[in-house]
C-alpha cells in the first residue's frame, strides 16, 4: 500500500524553481488500479518516479508498505525496485540487442534467481502475454504491440506488488491498444496487482477503479477525463476477483 | 552467462566502432612492442659489442700506456725488436742496431704494444676492496714481412711499403679463465684452455683466423719460431668485431717475450678485474686509477659511452623518437577509445535508465560497460602483439646493419694496427687510438616482458575508456535517465 503525505517535488531550472508536484497526499490500496491523467508537463511522470522509487520527494513522505522510500539509501531503493515494482514504459525500453526472453531475463538479474527457476519464470511470463513462440526474437523482429507485451512480461516476471505504467499504449494503434489494456486488466485481476497507469486516453482511464488528474502538480480525483474532481483521496473498494 | 551474452551482443551491434577502438589500441600497442623490440635489439647489439671487446665476466680492464706509434707506411712492434717497413723495403732493428732486410727474405717480429705490469701489480689490484678476482693477460702482436724478390728493381713493383702478415696472440691466465677475452667465446670444436695447459705449447684459435689460415683442431702452427698445437677453435661474438686470433697460456706467452729479451719474468700488459658486485665497479675503478695512475682503466660503462656510430643513433632513435611516438599513439588511442565509449554510453542512456528502473545496481551496469571496453582492449592487445611481431619481423627482414665505432682501446689495438699496416689508410695513424667500425645486424627481439606490458597497456586503455563512460552512468539518476528518454 502506498501512502503519500504532503509530497512535493521541486526542480531547479537555472535560477527558477519548478514545483513539479506539490501538496500531494494520497493512499493507493493494495490491488487498486489508479489511472492518472493530465496534460504534458503537469507532473504525471514525476508522480510515477516518486511512486517507483526512482526519485525522492523534496518535501513530505512516500511510504510503500510502511517503509519511507525517501529515507532509504540508494542501494535499498534499487533493491526495492528490483523486488516490488514493475515498470512499463511508453517507448517499451527494450534492449535492442537482446531477444524477448533475454529482455525478460534482465528483470531477474538483480534477484539472483537460479538458472532453472529463471528459465521457467521467463517462459511463464512470455506465455502469459501470449509470446511463448517469440522468445528468441529480437525487438526489431516484433511489432509495437508485441514489444509492449515483452515489456509487460519483463515487468511481471519478478512477481511485483506494484506495476507502474507510463503511457503504455501511447505508441500503439487502436486495436493494439485495446489488446494491451485488455492484457493488463486481465493480469491485474488475476494477480491482484496494484496498478498505477498514466494515460492521456480517457477510454483507458475509465477502465480504472479510480482516476486522478494532475494539474499544475496537484492531483485531484474524478471519474475520468473532464469529470468533476472527487475530493476524497482514499482507496476504493478492492478489485473484483476472477 | 547473461553478462557475456549482453556483452557479446552489444559489441556485435556496434562492431565497426568496436573494431575501430580495438585497432586504435592495437596500433599503439603494436608500436610499443615494435619499438621495445627494436630497442632490445639495439641494446643486444651494444652488449654484443661490449662483451666481444671485453669478456663476459670482466668488469674492469686495466691497460698500460701504449709504447708504440705507427705512421703510414711503417709498422713497428714493441720491445727491443722493431720491424720498420718503408718504401725502400724494411729494416729489422734489434737493440738499436738496424739491418736492411734483403729482397726475397722474410722477417718476423713479436712484441707487446703496451707497457708491462708486474705480477705484484696484479696481486695489488686483486687485493683491492670490492675486487673479487683479477687476472693478468699478455697481448702480443706478431708481424711477418716478406720483401718481394724484385723490390725496388727496374721492372719490379712500385716502391711501396710491403704488406705485413699480422696476427695477434693473447696470453690467457689459465687460472682465471672466467676473466678476459676468451670468456666471451664459444668453443666450436676441440676444447678450451685449462689450468693443466698452463705450461703447454697449445693454442685455441679464433674460428675466423682458423678458416682463413686453414687451421683445425690438431693442426700445428708457429708463433715466433715455436710450434703450438691447436687444441680448439673458438667462436667469439660476431658483434664484437675482430677478435684476437690466437689464445695461448699466459706462461707460454710470457716465455716467448722472455726469449726475445723484451720482458721480464711474469710481466703482463693487461689486467682483467671482476668486481664483487656491479655497484662496486665505480669504486674499484677509482681505486685502480689511484693505484696505477698512468694506466687506462676501462669499464663496460665507459666503453659503452665511447662507442659511437649508428648503433648509438639507433639506440637514441629507439629511446627518444620511438618511445615518444609510441606514447603519443597510445595516448591518442586511449583518447579515441574513451571518446567513442562515452558517445556510446550517451546513446544508451535510455537503456541504462531502464535497467536502473528494473533494479540493476549502478555497479552492475558499470561492470557491463567496463566489460565491453576490456573486451575491446583484449582484442586490441592480441592484434597489437601481432602487429608488434610483424613490425619486428619487418625490421628483421630489412635487417639494417648498425655500425659501432669503437675508439682505439686496449683490445682494439692489435686489430687497428693490423688494419693500419695491411690496409690503405691515409694520413697519420696512431694504432693505439685508431677507431674501429663494427657492423652489427639488428635483430629486434620481442620478449615476454614486452608482451605482458603490451597486454596490460591495451587493457588499461580499455579500462580508462570504460571508466570514463562508467563515470557518466554512475552520476546518472534513474529518473534523469528516463526523463532524457522522453
């Protein structure tokens, strides 16, 4: 469970100080799917970086399962990311020289899992995203949708508690977008993941349990897109099972 | 395993750049190997010159002042017996009384070209602090002159001085065979002198002299009317130039001199000294100079400093230009490798940011980048060593001969005198100080040390390049890396 209290993130651009995120208090429950919308440059990615332990807050605290992420040393943050958090990026960020299976394997390297177990988990992850027969293909030999599936398999292979997805369908066509979101939704349901998904797409956001809108570094809640913001920043009911 | 797979695939992806970096390192390393090999070859050539002049175990050589000088057209040999050749023929002088050598007759003269030391001098030198051994030697020059039958007559040859037949005889202390000129030689056939030969009429002959005079082990030869049996043929280092022709026991050489009345019992004209250690050589040199102030004291270092000619130019070229050229190329290779690696890292920020997000530690990513650079370094080292061998082979194939100009010295006298008499020099000549030119083939040698150095240099190049690239990765926060992606 995430608990953010009075979080602000300031950046210095020359003499100017930019408040990318400010006055953010938020609880994200275990197994919740939160969609975050907002215009470019309004703090969505900064929020995701804070949740993903990629950055520390300038003010306030970010707690994951009761641990103050901002107080951890760099090596502890790295271990936290390796064990608990899976990332899915808009541009996939696959390593171009490695095959689909090897890209998935890259997420298991920090966990020091034995070769046999590693192989089984990679195969299962690729099977879960429907790419068991593409294990040896290089990213350049896969379509955009397939590449994003590999990225999802890479995020899920370590069995994380949290998946943070930054515009996962931003580079995909409409049909592929639906496939990917359908896949994410299925995996979220099956695995009880906590899913935070940043998207511009209102249709995708509507499928989330909760929708937050970032505006000038502040997060407000609504049902999606242009809906009136909700005032209570708390977790909704647990996700439906099955 | 993942490390190797990732490394291999990445290097294959940027193969052209990897080859470029490896070739740059290889060029630098190859130059280092070639220059080092050439330098080693030059040093070997220098050492050959010195050991040939000097003897392997000898640290210091003491020579008395030269007693003779020669002029164009004249040959003199020391002692009471002088043989003077001139345009009119030759005069044989004994105890100041000279007789003209009749046409058609031969005369022979044997003598020592240097002032003598007594056995007490040798013993005094041996007792000096820092001296581990001292041995006397007696260098004699034997000159035989045949006046043509029609010399100076109408229709005869032009009235030029007749050419003498010359050979040098070295009296060797058989009790200290580890010192002196014979110690540098290799017995080609027969055997060397031993302590048991001290009073025997036996000789070891230089291989070159033996060939030109058709001498073999078991042959008999005459030195100043005494027959000597050849017991061995010795091959002296080629680099040392003209060696002495004949080596006989010191006691027999002294007996020959004594028989001519030109020396006292037990006299020698050279003292070969071995220092207790290399560090003692300067002190021993000073002590000997103090003990025997009129003598010439020569060490390997002083001899080396007097050797000139292209061997020293080559050494200077290898040490100065070659060394700096190799260093410059290496620095350039390091710089290019570093810049290209940093550029490659800059292009892979997205990749490294993603890996950090996946939970890869910075040091793991750094190790990956360093591994790639070191792999290029290993390829560069292998190619560089190959290039170095090729460079050394080219130098060897071209086989430039370097020359060493050796100043007239104790060991050089006899040969110089021979050249002065038998050759056609012009102008005034002082045989005791006549320089001698020795041509030495240059053979570069690639040693294990150089190969190890080359491999280490290439690896260092790879490490430097990788470290600079890694420095950027280490400073990169995952959020910044991912922000750069957007």
